[in-house]
């Protein structure tokens, strides 16, 4: 056994405790009986327990690591109970972890499987093909103690600890670490069908990687002219989605084909599953397209296409061709950065700084900062506007080459 690299807060509710899991369709809330000790990893929730709910709970310990099993112990997982402590709540991250976990449980079938700390992205684990006990935000301590094996991937694979800044194909890393084949497929194989409906997913979890509204508006107009029904998926719960809506309506008018009613990860996954074709810039929806074998087109800026797509070939691709005084695409950056001595946000290109002079901010930019990044995107993203005709041509070539196009 070894100590996890992740820290946790442990608390005990004084009365029955109910907490919502925002954005989860499969697990919209968690219940914790009075007096039941539980662990929490989410930083916002930890703060709320210490402040907003301090009269309702007793804090048992803070910054406490837990005992975890070495990854090699999974080779003896057959017939045992496994608890995976997920390092990330991100949709794309959780799909990659789920892909690796699915391969693990096929190779070493456990009797019982539990997942903790993936918040709204816990919805992803409904697709593993095995019953999963889910603890999106709160992990009862007895579940931790009762598990035969407790796995925290980051403890054994240090490279995974950089995923907050750089994108890593960590499904490949995990499988290679255990000597398992790194090439795999999800079981959902789609029969070829004619593409009539195209979904565009222009938002990224990081403002520096969001597609320029000018490119999205251009693609909507041109694809509609080709006879396709086009929908643009936005997340209005986030300020970036609201700003993006304003920009698209200004370009396309009130009939801008915006979809903004998908309130849960489960609904988003269903939307992608039912789409004929998708255009993606962010790893979350792009990985979901792998999950359901949806054909589409990836538009990549800071991140190398091979890292996002791995061994999957369902997406054609465009990678930004940009080189500036401070960077060259793809630089690998996945998070927005900030100058160490101020409140300017962006990346090496628009901040005109070396990577070493930037830091990951504790908070995202305010509305004006995000508006600025949409209106004046960083260099590799701005290059997409320059190349919009070529991007459209490659996208149309891929559509025409699909077996279902004949």
C-alpha cells in the first residue's frame, strides 16, 4: 500500500445530508445518513463544508491522503471489489479513464466496481458494460475501507499529474503501465447512415481553445447552403456560452441554430450519440464521439490531434498551422494562463510571455476578459478564421467520402 498524492477532507454530517450533483443526469444527488463519515475532494465543496455548512457538519480531518493500492495489484483483481478514485471531473478526462477501466475489467474481471469523485461526468461510467457504484462528490468512508483494492492512477503514474495544464493520452499510459494492449474500441459500432444533421461544438473548457464565432458562423451558413441541418451546442450555464450566443445571434440573426437546453452530461452524450456528424474543438465532445462511433471533424489548435484522437479514426481533422514570436502550434497547452504579476489572461502568444513566466489562475477571467478572448482570439485560434475556406473544403471532402454518402 502507499499514500495517495491527492488530499481529501473528511467530515461527518450531524443530520441526514443531501447534496445536488449539478450536471449529472444519472446521479443528480447524493444522500449521506447522519453520522456517516465521508471524504470530499472537490475544492468548492470543501470550502462550502467549512463555511456555508459548518453548523451542519463536523470536520474530522483536512488534507488527509488515503492508502491506495499499487496499480500492479489490478492484475489480481479477478473476483475482488475495486474502488477507483478519479483524478478528474472533466468529461473528456473521464471518458479516457473509463476507456482504460473498461479494458482493465475485461482483462481482470472484478466482482464489484465503484467510482468516486467524477462529479457530473460520473454519467460516463454507465457505458462500461458492468454495474458501477457511483459516488460523484461524497465517498462514505466505509466504502473506502471495504474495498479490496483502492486505485488512484496519479500515485503510480506521475505524468498524469500534469494533465491540468497539458493534455496526455492517459488511457494509453495506464494500459501500457499494466502491459495491456493500448489499442481498443468501445462496443457501440454505428452502421453507416446518410448525414443530414450536423452538430457543431465550438466551446472548450478553456477560453483559449474555443472556436472563433466567425468560423462557427461561416460553417453554419455554408453547411446550410449544402442542405445540411446544423445545430450549434452551447452551455449557457457558463458565461462563455452566453457570450457565444450573443456573437452568433449578431452574425446569423434570431434563427441562429443554437441548442442550449442540454442540462446534464447524460443529455449531452445522448445528443452526440444521435447526431449524424459532429464538429469538435474540445476533447470532451470529441472523446464522446469515440464512445458512440460518431463520424465527425476535429479542429485542433493548442493540442496535437494525435493525442486527442489516439487510435480512433472516426474523425477527420484540421490542425492549426500557426507560428508566432512566442509559440508554435500545437504548444500542448490546455488551460488558460495568467501573467504572474497581473490579471491578464490568455497564452504565450497574446500575453507575449515565455511559458515559464505564466501561471494557471485560481479563477477564470471576468466577463470582459472572456469577451476579449472571443473577439480577439490567440494566434493559433485566429488562424482558423484565416483558413476557414480550407477547413470547410476538408470537412466537405470527409462528408463526401463517408460510406453513407453514396
